[in-house]
RNA sequence: GCGGGGAUAGCCAAGUGGUCAAAGGCGAACGCCUCAAGAGCGUUUCUCGUAGGAGUUCAAGGGUUCGACUCCCUUUCCCCGCACCA
């Protein structure tokens, strides 16, 4: 960025200090907000777009005379910064590198990062500073963080309402858990296994004397087909007391079970070999033998497997291997499921058909999948086992087993290993006393769906995704042990989960600047009930202030639009609807949402951990804020993914410079007004209309295209038409004033600076240009259109002409050809129009010439844009005088002599081919 | 795997039945300007063409239609989400 730009931006920033503070007024309001950032690191250009797009919209509506509120706050609740501060405290290389080198945190500040609050405080300030330098017209007086006592009071109030509405309930919940960190771990905390899902196994308890041998299965309905158990003879199993009963299982399994809501105590060991050939029993399959098998993994579930050879390929293979050695030949598969396309023993058939040789065959895994999904999809239990579809039987059998036959649940990952960032193995742990938000509640879901029905969603395609998310949402565990945040008001052992505390804060913005002046201790639920719900209670404190807040809330709410990237559809954006529906009355429910695409950097995903980021501040320093803004806006519509490419940005800078030069030149212009001015002014009306419409629809890229390149190309033509002359004084003034205002939302620094030479006040608050239909000059536009098209044709001919040209003759079509075109254009029956036209006496009289003309005109009709045909047919431009008037220009432009004639007054054979709006061109 | 959204010229992207060889921007080439470079301006940028035209294109294949980038079906590939995490 040049020093000049730097100085300009600094001076404009000064002018903007404090001016974007939004205060309720007589004007209509426009309240937009964005998902607030979690300030754990520096902003990159991807964040930049997230906040710049809404800023463009905010600036647009401000200029259209709305009272605009664009607030910002910081989400500092949650666990990530705690991990970061720990890593920095223990001098973790990669963490320090990231913060010191990439985010450029000064060493003395970095030293304070051992306290997580210092991290978020530091970056909150950075965010505000960088956002300001990007020109965001944010009302900073409403800034807050989510750990301020005042905000916590607001959260407590919200949660009491949620609980009163019956949406918060207690339960147990399986989570990924790191024993070393003593904390649940999320995807981003994992070194390995981030795709692993928690599977819910049913433990089938086989009796072995007084002890249980638990086998874990995903298919409890197959218990009827169990012919034996599998044990790994190579390992040593443990005997332990689980909830007072003796179990035999692998050591690994014992440790896992211990995390899953069971009281576990080891009492001895038993080698796998000792279990071989022992009998176990279960009421559903009788007495079966334990057989040896090497495929049994002690680290998978219980380390003991029940065998259903009729329906499980692995089991069948293992059994076959033994039987081929002449052992256990009395064991026969027991079929229990009828499957389309298979006989009595699907697994047996599948294995034999696929020529599986032994237990190590790599195809076995896929084969198992095929058989399992076939059975799940179309399988039906045999009559003696209930006759129900597998899908249903599975649930029912599990239930019976749980209730009457000591079965339980064991959770296990579907892929392993799962490893925490700290290096330790991650297990499934069942957390007790978890609080849940019951998003599964159908009635609550319905409220959200009803609200979605009334909402404006941009782009329209996201609507189905929202509905699907609502359907798909299950209960959400909303309490945490670790992290920053607000405590559950009725159970202070727990913190409120960070996504759950950020659902209605848009309402808090409306009062954020005023509530700061009240002692948090006074902020009882009754206070918020009054502010947000208008519910009176006696002896409310600070009544005057509360009234002010109540008024302000009523003025701003509901918000008009919420902006966010599309990855938040499946959680935050939908959660906030649930919460709004519960807390607020109908008239305060959200009005609309705009969903953004994602950002790429030089074609690759932006990722701080991989170092593939470009900091917004660096971008602004390198190119200037307006260039960054214009590039981001121009790279795609908000909902499209965009790619920041350093190599393409610098041309944006040049475009802005070109714009500035044009405006300065225009303001200095003092020529007389000519006919062509009418055209330019007319075109401007067009652009104003288009830009306004695009902005109203959040099509910021379209708005930029129209306001920048659309106008620029008109100016090019205007200048070409003027030749050496200077532009008309008044026209140029008008153009400058309109153009600067149209671009002000996108490149506000540049426009603010230019505006001081155009009018008083700030362009940020200047009125948006109005389309003035009285200044639309149809005939001027048509005349120029005709000239442009004709020049294109002339150039096209000159290009392929080898002989040097001397003179151009333009021959315009006679009026009877215009009649033909008009008839064609106005005909309702386009198919038979040729015949109908030829019926006309005066046309018919012209014979073949007319027939050809009809054909050509039909052709022309299809080739020209339909709105243009309509306009020219209506106004019937006088082509002869248009070309005559422009002949000096044409002659200069082509550097050739120009003659304009009427085709019926010329004998040149080409002259007769003239058509309406497409004169014959004769170059000699 | 499941759900949602996509695939248009070197790149970004507009375009939902004839107006389309397909807007606009970027990039590139050439010309003008200049001592020169850059900027600026102009032209070109699927192929062919000594007259404004013709031919082949809009992921691939098939279909509907007088006519498809646009509607339907199938396939391939890409992006987003799949949860306790911001």
C-alpha cells in the first residue's frame, strides 16, 4: 500500500470515529448481525469476507435512509483457549510458532498467554482494530464478551426460561474421552481417528457357571442363531466384578467398561486357552461351546465374540476352518433371517460364491458389509423368532435382552485407534448427569419449522438443508466441566456449553451499551423479563434505564438478517431458531438469514494449523482496505465459495485508481452539454436500478459488476463518441455524484475521500441515488445501440478484408421492411407469421424481394434480444438521421469517408440487403 | 455411508427452453502511446473464413422437444455438514 493510500485511509477512519453508533430514531430500522468470532487467533482474509459482506449491506441500507445496526461482540466461552494457554505454558513448539510467527504476537504479550483470558482479550482488541481498519461500519459501543458478568446474567435468564419450558433435561451421554487430559475431546483435539464414530453395542450375557461372558454385538436379533462363542487362545482374559457380578472379558474391555457407567474391580485372570471348549448358555440359544479363533481382537469390544455362522461371514469362515481339520463337525449354522436373493444361510452362500479361502481374506470385510446391509434392508425374522423385519426386531430383541436377560450397552469406536493430541488413547466414556437440550422434541421442532416457513433465506437453496437439520437434530449435551463460560443457574457444577450460550445474543446487542451501566447484581431474571418480554414485576431496579432498554429492544427486534458461513447451518443457525422460538413472542422471531460460502487461499483450504492463511491485516497493509474489500466482493456472490489469489489482487488496485482518476477528471470537466449526454444520463438510470436491486438481494458481486464495470464501459463509449471534446459539465457532475455513491458501500474509503469534492457531509450517510425514470431517454439509447452494432459489423468486415478500404457506405432499410419486422414482432402466432405477412397486399406486390426480406427479418427477430426488438419496433428510430448525425464521429472513428444513403436510392447490389437496425454496409 | 449443493472457455463467473459462440471481470496476445518500462487506450482471445458468416462446444452418456447450457434419467468428479466443537 502506498503512503498516499495509507494517509487517505487514516484520515477517513478519523472522520468515521463514532459515527456508526446506532440510536433508535424516527427512521425505519435495519438490523443485521454476523456470527461473532472466537478470538483465539488473528483474522485472516476468510474472516474478512465474513464481516465485509454484511458491512457492504449495512452501508447500502444506511444510505437508503435506514437506521442501521451492525454490532459486534466476542465469543470467548469454551475450551480451546484453555488448551492453547496450556500448550504455551509448557512451551509447546508448534503453538508458540503459530502465535509468535504466524499471528505475530509480541513476545511480552505471548508471555501472558498462560492465562487463557489474556489470549481472548488480546485478540478481541486485535479484531476490533483490524475490523476498523477494514472500514467495517460497526457500532462498537455494543461490544461485549461472553464471559462478562452482565452477559452471564442474561444467559442465566435465558436458561431458566428454557428449563421452565421443559427443554433442558438430565441424562447420560457417551463421549470421546481422554483419560490423560481427563476431558472429553472433540474432532479438533484428535491426532488420529477423527472420523471414528461411537457405535452402540448390545452386550449379550452368556452364563458361565456363576459368571457372565459378555459378547458385544451390533445385531442382537441374531442371538437365536448363535452356535458357539469365539475366544482368542493367545491372550489372557480377566475376571472382574462388574456392578457386583462376575464377568470374564479382555483386559482392554474391562478398562473400557470401567469408563462406561459401571463399577469394575479385577479379581483374577484366566488364559484364553482355558476357556476353549467350555460351555456357556443363554436362554435364547441354549448351551453352546467356546471355540478358539485368532481373529478375535481383545481391543475390540469385550474380546469375546458370539458366533452366528448362518449370517456372519467371519463366523462361518472360522467355523469352516476348524471343521476342515475335522473338529467340531457337529456344529451346524442356524438360520433365522429370510433375505431376498439368499437362501437359508446368507453368509455361507456369500462366502462360497466369493471363493473366500480363509479368515485373512481381504474381501471378507466387504462381503460382511454386503450381507449385513442386505439383511438390514430386506431381511425378515423367521416366524418362530417373531417374523418381523430385521430393522424392527433388532430394537425389540435388544429391549427384551436388556430387561430380562442382563444385557447392557457397550460403546466402542468403529475405527481405531483414536488418539488425543496429548498422545494418549481416547476411549468412550459415559458422562452422568449431563444436561441436554431436547432438540429431539417434535413439538419444538415444529415451532422451528413454522418459523422457517416465514423466514427469508438467502440463497434459496439452503432452505431444504435447514428443514433437514431440524429433522435430524437429536438432544444436544449442553453442559461442560471444562472451559470458560456461564454456570448452569440451577446446577453450578456445570458450565453451559459454548454453542448453547450463543443463541439469542442478537437480542443482547440491542441493550448491550446501556446495560453496562447497571450493577450485574441487580440483573435478576425479572429485569430481563421486563426488558425482553415486557413482563412487569414490582420494585424493578433502575426503572428508567430498563425502560430505555425495553424501548431499544422493541425498536431493533426482530433482527432483519443474520449472516454466517454455511458450516453453521447444522448447528448454530438452527439452534438459535429453537431458542428464539422458546424465549420470544412471535413478533420478535428472526426475519431472515444469509448463508455464506467458504474461503480458499490460492486454491487450497485456509487453515491456521497448516500455515495456509493470509492475515487480513497483512492484506490491508499490502493492498489497502478498499482493494481488499473490492476483491473479496468481486470474487463471487456471498454464498459462493471464493478463492483469494494474491496474484489477482493487484489489478483490483488499478481499477480503483482508474475510478479515482475518472472521477477527478469528470469533476474538472467543463464542456457544453451535447446529445450524447442524454444517453449517458439515461444509462445511469439503468445502472442505478440494477445496482439497487442487486444490493437488495445481497448480490454484492452483481452490484459491483454493475456499478463498476457497467458504468465504466458506458463512460468508455461516451468518451469515444466525444472524441477530443470534454464531457458536459453538468453531466459529469451528475455522473460523479451518482457513481461515487453507488460504489461507497464497497470501497468506502476511496468514495468518502472523493465525496468531499462533490458534496457536504459523509458519503456514508449520503442518500442512495434514486432511479429517475424521467431521465431515461429511450431514443438516445436506441440510437447508440444502433451505432455500436453497426460499428461492430464494420470492424468485423474490416478485419477480414484484405484490400485497403477507402470509403464506407451505410445503407438504411426502407420503411416497408420495418413494417415486416413490426408484423413479425407483434404476431401472436410466431409459427405461421411468414405466411401471414406474405398475405399483405403491399408486401406481396414486391414479390421475391419481399419474400426474402420476410425470411431475413424473421431471422433477425430471433437474433436480436427480444426486449430490444420490442423497443425498436415501438419507437421506429430514424436510422438515416442517426447515421447522418453520427457520420463525423463514424468517419473519425474508422478513419474512412462515410456516406449514408437510403437503400431504395442506391443501386449498389449490397445496398438492398439492408434490414431494420442492420444497415447494409458497403466498403470499397 | 447418509444428507445438502455443485460441474459453463486459461481462471472467476452470468446464464434456467429459441434472445447463446455464450455478459462481465481476471489473465494472455497484438497494436497505439512512450527514449524505455509500467500505466492508459484500442483490438483479439473454441476452430475455420478475402463481407458482417459457417462449424463444433457448456463434466460424460442417454432421453423429451421443431429447438436444450437450460427439462428428465444414469454415471463420474468436486465442495459443505454428519454433533458436543468453535
